[in-house]
C-alpha cells in the first residue's frame, strides 16, 4: 500500500509555521503503521516536518490555475508514471477532490473535512455532497458536528462516512504541576474571541497580581508581525492591563505544549462553531482547566470535561474565570476532569484510521 496526502496550498508543513491541518496530518502520519509509505504533497518550504515524507510544490504564477488546483496538477505530473497501488487523501478542498475524480479513474480517493462543508466550494449544495458520498472511498470529519452539517438535507445512511477526531499524543505519565497562569491560545481574529478574553480580565489582572495572564497567537499561522487592526488593538489593550500580562506572538507547537503544562486555566471563547480545535485537545492532554463556548465541536469534545458557557460574553466569562481563581477546589476539580479518561491519543486514532485504510485498499486492489 502507498498513501498520498494532498494538503491545501495555505498549509505550511513545518515545525515553526504549521497550523491545525498540517499538525493533524503530521501527528497522524507519525503514529500510523503505514508511516513508511505515506507521502505528503503541499506548498514548497525549506524545513518540512520530514524531508523523507514531504514533496514541496512550487507554483508557476504564469500558469496559475488557482493555488490549490496548481498543487494538484503538479502532483499529477509528478506521478504520471507511477502505477503503484495507492490511496489518495485530500484535505479540506472539496472542489479539488471533485477535480481529482475526473482526472484519476483507477485509484481510491478520500476527503477529510476540517471545517463546515456547507460553507466550502465544492460541497455547499446537497447535490454536491451526495456526489462526494457516492464517489469517495471514505469521507472523514473531525467531529460529529461537522458530519451532521455535511448531512443536512440528506436522509440516507452511508457506510463510508467516518468521524475521525484530531489527536494529540499525551506524553505525560502524571498531571504536571500547575502555576497561577491563565492563557488564551489561537488565531487573533474576531471569531476566536481573543478580544472577549481581554475584556473579561481587565479588572481581574489588577485584582490578582500574583496570577499571570498570557496570549499566544497571531491572525495567521507562522505570522511574525501584527498585521491587522484587530490584532494590534487586542494585543495593545492586553499589554496595557498590567505587568503580569505576557504576549508571545506565534510560536511553534512544541513551545505551546510547554506553556500549557504549567497553565491552570485555558480560555477558548469562540464566537463561531469551532469544528474541533487543537487548542482544546492540547489543554486536555496537559490537564488544564478549560473554559469554553458551548458550541460547535467544543461541545462534544469538552462535555463533562470543561466549563462550557452558553452565549458567551464578557460578563459570564469574567465570572467563570473569577470563580476558578477564588475556588481552589473547584479549579482542581476541572483540572482533574480534563486529565482523567483522556481519549484523544494519536495512537488510538491512527489505529482507527489505518483500519479504514486497510478496508479501502483491500476492496479496491484485492
């Protein structure tokens, strides 16, 4: 068996600039029993996660069909004489998947949805989604929420649709020691709610100078500067709150994990239906008490694990943070909820995915 994975062009498959899809693919590949036969194709970079497993594609702007389509066309050229039995996996670009169906006739093709299918080119309509179901060897969804969105208006049952959550391998044997630290991690865009976090802690920062408040992120993965007015406003206001505020910008995922190990509280104030954010998984894997919006994939991920807020706003977020600071026993209770019965180890998820891959391969080639 061989497995080719085609990333969206915007994904940067490297330690220093990877965002959610790249990290998910990297984590999955690392623990897959098919690791040695997996090849990832995406935007050319100098320092990929793995030179052995990655083929970087440079786009010729003079012949640009659109960056994602150009990556796929170059992939076809690179594999024009490759007759190996393989599975081809597309991530988050249904319109490129649809193009692949027309160009590739003799190999099974799968599609992974990391975001709402009803908002994506190539899967917005019921007709498009039914066509994907009929022609895909498998369709994966990072959460039941995303799967249910995909099936809106579709009443039939299908056996090639799979919920495959993101995974993070917990490497700790014991819950790490926690410090008086509260953190927001994520893209600095309105829908992620970083401004809400800042507004909610204005008075708390001053009332509790022995606590540290931290923000990690920029508007875009790998971005080193604050580009948008929104970013600058959020960060400047945050820094002005007191000497116990710390802004890190965008940092590699390994450093994010280190910060989370000591953090007591992780705040995820999403103002949109976040599909299945890695930030929440990182919080769970490090035993951090989590306060989050009760919507999207966060609901199923953090049910009985975190403090979920309906209709999140400055007031209820402030009260929730304040309550955990004041009540050490309650804080410890939510940290324990986060820590126990962790079910998103990448080993477990990769075993499930590899089982599906085996079934696909055997049905197509044997």
